[in-house]
C-alpha cells in the first residue's frame, strides 16, 4: 500500500519538527523510548504521521489545567510500553 501523505524524516528533520535536540532523539531510540522510528538503508527515519501521533500522546499525557479534547479512536493496534514524557517508571 503506497501512502501519498506519509513522509519519512531524518533524525535532524524530526528534531526540528519536534523542537528537541537530535541527540535526544538518538538517546530515546537507544533506550527504546520516544517516537517510533525505523531503519532504511542503514539510516534512521521517522514517519511524519508517527511524530504527529506521538506528539498528541505527549500532549494528552502531560496536559495541566484541563482535560484534553476527546479524539476518535485511532486505527490499528495500540503501542503498549511506549514511554511518555513526564512519566517516571517507578
């Protein structure tokens, strides 16, 4: 299935998109945290749609001063075990 709207971003591009240092993305990847990423031809990429979804998850998980607006359920399986910013494991 070819996705016309899917865009693969490099670590530098994903860093700029999220506003976090590229080193942070590399550290999160090393630890199995952060947004989903994949390797293609030896390079690491992030799908723009995954970044948007992960960013929304962070917003909902860390919102202070109100409730996040409800969203329709997303298609596909959930990703249990994906850490969220602002949450400690213990």
